[in-house]
C-alpha cells in the first residue's frame, strides 16, 4: 500500500455558517489504537443503541490495520483529550467498504463527519480501491446526505440487514476515479 494518498472526491461546498457554537476546539484526526476502544465503545453504544458493535468486532478490525499487508483504516477524532468521532474502512482487492462512521452528537453539523469520510477515502485510494461501498439504514437521512455530498449513489437494498430490529440497509457506491453515477 502506498502511504501518500492522492486526490479523492470531496464533499460539495457547504453553504451556511461555521461550526456549531458548543462544538469546542477543532478535533484532530489520528489512527485508532486498541487503547482508544473504551471511549470508542461508549460512543458506539450512545450512537447505535440497537446494533452497537462488540469489543471483539473492533479488535478483529484493528488486527488488520497495521503493517505492510494492512487492509483496514481506522481513525479517531480527538478534541480536548476526548474521542469525539471515529470511522473505519476495509479494503478487499479493488473494493473498499466504509465499515463505520460516527460523531458525538454535540459535534454534529461541524463538518467532522465529512473530515472522517475524507480520511477514509484518501486511504481507499492508497489501498488502490476503484470503488467504495457502504450500507446505511434506510431511515438515516442525515448520513445518506453526507454520503451523497461525496458522490455516493444508491445501488440497492439489503433487506433486514440491521439486526435485531430488521431494518433495511440502503447500499451506496462511489467510483473513486471520477464516475459517480449509480443505478438503483
Ligand atoms: C452521520 C454523521 C456521522 C454525520 O456527522 P456530522 O459531523 O454531523 O457530518 P457533517 O457535519 O460533515 O455534515 C452533516 C451536516 O452538517 C452540515 N455542515 C457540515 N459542516 C458544516 C459547516 N462548516 N457549516 C455549516 N454546516 C455544516 C452539512 O451540510 C450537513 O448537513 P446536511 O446533512 O443537512 O447536508 C453523524 O450524524 C453521526 O454520527 N450519526 C450517528 C451515527 C451514524 O448514523 N453513522 C452513520 C452510519 S451509516
């Protein structure tokens, strides 16, 4: 894997004001390490109360995130010594998959979700992915809008994907080399 990620699709320009007033200092992004898992799991349970990942799921992802054969990128956002967001990408051949992305509620709307997604897409390029896929709950319009701004387009559904609730997932795809057209 190359360590110098090239240009990747970015979000459409934003109208509107700056960061939310109570968001605090701008968060710094860095690689997620195992010692981050305590606060990451706390956020995970707060933001995904019905289908939170287990510690084992994070551990097994991080096991593939280092070294010359790494296939994962996991990143955290830290602000004032606190983890306020995280995201992860898995690469398999020329396909990337956004595994997770989450931002602490008080930071929503500050652009942190966009920064985390940009980080994942830069690493997808470094992993030499041609396309990046993701699943998102059909009722999660906020996240869908974020992905659309980056050029992700809907390509299908996975019925009952989110358990135990049985909520459907919308599958979205981004072509990393310019063509962002999708089919439903
Ligand atoms: C989805 C999620 C990651 C988005 O994070 P976020 O930090 O709010 O994302 P951004 O701030 O980059 O963008 C979100 C909104 O803020 C707006 N925004 C971003 N930066 C802005 C800025 N500087 N000024 C004004 N508005 C801004 C964007 O326009 C966007 O609004 P829109 O959705 O109405 O277009 C976050 O809401 C979250 O963690 N949700 C719970 C977990 C989840 O659902 N994860 C996705 C699973 S598939």
